[in-house]
């Protein structure tokens, strides 16, 4: 294979992983934008999605299509449940407590999964199998193309939702000024729940796409994935939807680059180094908003 | 850029005899926020023991000026001279140690600490012992703590608050909180005290008491006081010099009588007269 | 007259404390040395001591600075590895004599890196500080894992584990370290520096306006916090005899955080009690070890929902430690004299 096709393939790899990161990062950004919480448990929702897909396909012997629907549904429901049970009671509590609760939930999910499914990785059967597509002399992975398309479509739909729909307007209002939004008759609870639902659904889609590329489910898969997606959200500007997308692709490509250079053991450190650089140089990220404290 | 030219002493009001260098002088001070010019050509001189007032309609930029003076914002242009020191490049804590203390429009007390502890934080730099002494509990530590506590009580007695020493600052009634903030600022041993709306939320009796106390503070500690206020009785009552700010620029400077009859000032507050005069 | 009566109880209190401390130290060493306590129980006691120091060090950062560093295990790792490498390679003195130096080196190494990390990290607040420290913690772990490849010689042995570390941790030096940690942190807090640190946590802008350099105190607090984590790490290395980077990951940072949060962020006694209980309990409940982590996380969530400041939580350092109670705490007396407000 020519160098060119290797490079193209690496780029496709990067964009593929990046798409997954982007979908997860969207969830992080949306939740942070609305209640200023870093939802540590978000990454673990993907893990739940993956196990649901596995359950449906292996244990219940269902079709991949049904498994996908089940996975997305499970993620959405879980996200909403967590919000209602753990985060709503803490709406008035100091932000630190909320952060710690999120960490606790994340831990809880991982350990429950470990208890139920065991610590090892379970192979997830192929959800969809796409043939490679040939463009000129280069052979592109079909899975990667599908992943990329799905996430771009998801982002476009999400953008439409935020900009054009009534609920989208409510979400934007609540993230600007919670008190005034309520005075305008917007139901805070409904808006926040909806935000979590959409974010978790996107994570569910992300988990399915992730399993298509790395067909494995393990209890701790969500944590590193979630952390990296979080870095992507920060990079793109937390609270910004196009930012999450850009951040996701950047991280994905950076990782692909590192692997291509033979430095894959340093991948994790590299992602965190990117995070540190962003936080030092421009904490609000590429497209983020500035929040200044009034003196 | 600063020009450290010794300036013959003059307060805001030239006739007042204030001896030696002024305690505060700003030259062409200004700040922009993005495209908005928030404060511009702010030139002020305050004498060593002068009580001066900064007034103006809401949104004129008065608190912004305070934030500039205390380096919460770094100025976009201009110089600030505190005594004979140029404060360019200093941050807030350095400016405080150089002798400028302030209170805040939205009271910023250490709510979880007691009243006495709040004042003792203000006394931080006048307590002499270092960390190793503290850890080894050498005599200097005990002396330092005792002296600080006594000093705190003394200062609290100006406002008759010495019995509230052990009360949590966050539990105090509003008026007491304002007074505590002033005591804490005084504890930092300033040469000029900036008070941001000290009478906000006070009734006429409390305001009158505050007016007495401000003059008492000036007389006892021989410091200058610059205050932002909307309460005209207080401003006209105790300020020796007044500067009026509108849209970030000084539109008038002078004695209370001069300011009261200044047309530009009246316009800024009440708008242009239309025909008949109002009482 | 008031001043005199306040001084006497304090000095007397110190006498009692010193006597108590000496008694526990020497008595404990004697009892354990004589074999009256089983090897197993001794190990639990040592681990308790290590976890107490860890909790106190993180408490310094969370309770005092009001921030949430999530990479604390990284400092522990630095202390552990520095001390271990020193102890393995330096042989001019017997290990028992070298160990105090090892502990010091571990602490200083962690403090040094903590200082460097603090420079960018302490400019941020809240969630951002949490995440950046998490990032640094992970970087430390990955570096410890892979550094041998970069260096070309075996330093940390990475995933293969660093073995044959002299097991020099015993009751005497652990107890001594715990006591020193408690003492230093307590005396620091009850001084003008402690007041300044708490002021910075309470209202940073106001603290700056009082002439307190927030950068200085935040950095100092963070560095000292890292130092003690390093000390705990060194003790851990001497306790286990074997080190592997995977034991110092995000999970470990969370475990320490759980200990501090449950005890109350800002309560020294809380940290001590919480660390002891959370170390000893799993050993007592051996049979249920599978459920330990689930219980931890569930406990964490429940405590956060119902008592966000932690089980013993309070932000006021003027209560808490046994030492404080003995010293007839000056400010507590003050509170009584101050009386109710109008």
C-alpha cells in the first residue's frame, strides 16, 4: 500500500474515533451548558449502551437493529434516571458536591457492571458490516464512513433542534439565565431532563458506533473514553455544540497521528497534555463563551 | 508611562490645605472593554486627609473606577500614583499593601469566619511572625496572636461591635455587615480608604451614624477617604470635594456647593429642563 | 487577667498532648514489637496510618483551598517511586537508617512536582481545576509506566513492577509521620497563615483586597498537600515492597477523595476517623469485599445528597481534632464571650 493510502486510512481512523468522541462530547457540552455540571457519569453511559447491545444480541439473540434501538433507549433512560435521582436533589447544593456525586455515580456504574458482567471484556458481535469503499487507489473503511456520516447528521439535527425548536429555545434560555427563564414560564425540570435525554441518546448512538469499530464491552471502557471526550468538549469550547464536534475530530486525529508515529503508548498522556495546554492558553476553548465574575 | 513629577499638594478642592504630596493621583486613567470605552480621562487628586465623594447616575462607571484603582481591572491607559509610588504592574494585593483599602458594593465578607477573624485577616500583614514560628509555637506566635486579637477588638469598638467578636460574619444583620467590612478594610492600615456605597440599605438614623463614624475614622487615623454614594445627604454632608462621573467621564469637580448648582450635573441626573422649573 | 487564664490551659494542654503522644508512640511500638499483635493486624494498622496521611493531605487542598484536585494519587506515586528508587540503589547505610531520608525525598519530589503543576492549575477554578489535576495525575501515571523506554535503562520497571523495595515501614515511623502531619497542618491552620488560606477559600477577591497574595497561599497549600501525599507514598512503598503504576490511577485518587468527602472536607478529625474506618472496615468485612467499591460509591452519592458537607463536615477548622479540644480552643472561648448578636 502506498504511503498516501496509509495516511488517508489513518485520517479516516482519526475521524472515526473522533466522531464517537464528538457524539459523547456533545452530551458533556449540553449538560455543562445548562447546569454547569461536568457529568462524570456520562462516559459510563456508553458502557451501559455497549452491554445492552451485547445483551440483546448474545443473550436474547435479537437482530442488530433491535439491539441498537435497545442500546440507545437504555442510555437515554439511564441518563434521565440519574438526573432525577442524583442531580435534581442537589440543584441548590455547592457545585463541588454535585461534581462529587457525578463521580460517585460513575464509580457505581462501573462497579455494578463489574459485579454483574465480570471484569473482563466481552466480545460484541458485529452490529453492522460495511464493505470497504474504493476511491481511486485508496480503500476506505466502510464502517468509518458510516460512523462519520451518522455523527455529522446527528450534529446537524441537534443544531436544528437547538436553533429552531421551542425546546431548543428553552434550553438556550436556561443556560443563559435559569431564574429569568423560569419567570418566562419555562419548566426548569422538563428542560433539564430533556437535555439529559438528548445527550444520553447521543451517547447511546456513540456507543453503538464505537462497538462497530472496537467490538468489545468492558466495565471500565467508558471511563477513559468519557475522559477523552471530555477533553474534546473542553478543546472545542464547553457549552458549544459545533465546538464539541470540532474538539472530537481534533482529538481523534491527534490520536491517529500518535499511533501512526508509533507512539501509541503515549496516547493517553498526549490527550491530557492537550487538555492542559488548552486550559492554560485558552480555557474557554476554541468556540467557548467567556464567563466573568462580577466584582 | 508615568511622570513622577512632584506635584504641589492640592486636593480635589484646590483651596484646601492638605500638606505634602497628595495621597492619590490619577492621570489620564481609562479602560476599554472590547469596543466600549467604560472610563476615560479620569484625572483626580485626593489630599492626604481629605474626604472625597464620587457620584454619578447608575452605570456611570464609579465601581469600575474603584476596580481600576485596586487593579481588579488593569487600566488600558493612564497612571495611578499612590503616595509617591506608581502602581503600574501591581496586582490587587500589592496595591492594598501599598496603602489602598476598599469595601465592595455587594458586601464581600468572609462569611464562614467570625467577626473578629475577619478583622484579623485585615491585620494579616501587621502581625509579625513567620510560618516556622507558627508551627513551632514559639513565643512570637502567641504574642502576635494576642496583639492581633486586641487590636481587632479596639477597631471593632469604633462601631461599637466589640461584643460581636465571636459571631459568624454571615449571621450579622445587613448594616453590621457593612460596618464590619469597613473595619476590616481599616485593619489593613491604609493611607486611603475606598468605600463603595457604604450607606446602601441604611435608614436615616444609621446613615447619620455612618457619617459621624466616617469623619471619626478620618480624624483618628488621619487617612483620606474616597466614597461612592447615591445618598446625597451623606455626600453633601461630609465630603469636602466631589467628582461627578457620567458615561465614564468626569463632568464636574468641586465643593458640594459648586456641584449642587452645576448645570451639567443636574442634567446628568435629571435630564434637560423643559420650560418650567421643578422644585 | 483574661489573657493569663487563656494561656494556662493552652500550655497545660500541650503538656498533655506531648505525654499522650509519647505514650502511644513508645507503647505502641513495644506492643507490636513484642508480637502481641498479629502480622495481619499490624499491616492493617500501618495501612490506616498511610491512609490517614493521604486523607489529611488531600483535605488540605479540598478543605482549605476549597478546590477539588483529582490527581492526588499522582503525588502519592511520585513519593512512592522516588523513595523506592532511592532505597533500592543507595546502600551506604542500612535501610532502616536510610528510610527517613527516603521519606523526605519522596515528600520533596512530590512537593516539587506539585509546585510545578500548581503554576498552571491554580489559575483555574472549580471544575477546570478538577480536570486539569486529573490530567496531570494521569500523565504522571503514564510517564511512570513508560519512562524506561525513553531513558533507555530500567528506572521504574513500568508495568513489570518495581520489586525488592526494603520493607522499612513500621509502627514507629508511621505513627511518627501521622503525628507530624497532624501537628504541622493543625498549627499552620491555627495561625495567621491558616486564616489567610481560609480567607482565600471563602472569598478570593476580598482576600486580595486585604493584601493577601492568593497565588502565594494557594501554591503553598497545594505544594504542602503534595508533600504529605509523597510522604504517604514513601511509607506505602516501604510497606508493600512492590510498586506498579496501575495502583496509582484515577481510581486511587477517587478512593482518597471518598475518604475525605465522607469525613468532611475541612475537618481534620473527620479525615482521621474516615480513613481509619474505611481502611479497617473492608478488612473486617472480608467476606463482602466484592461489594466494597459499590458500597463506597453508593455511600458517596447518598452522603452528597443528604449531607453535602460530609459526615463530619464543617468548614470551620476551629472545632475538630482532639488536640484542639485539649487546647481549650481560644476562638471557641471567644465565641462564648461574644454571646448572641442583636
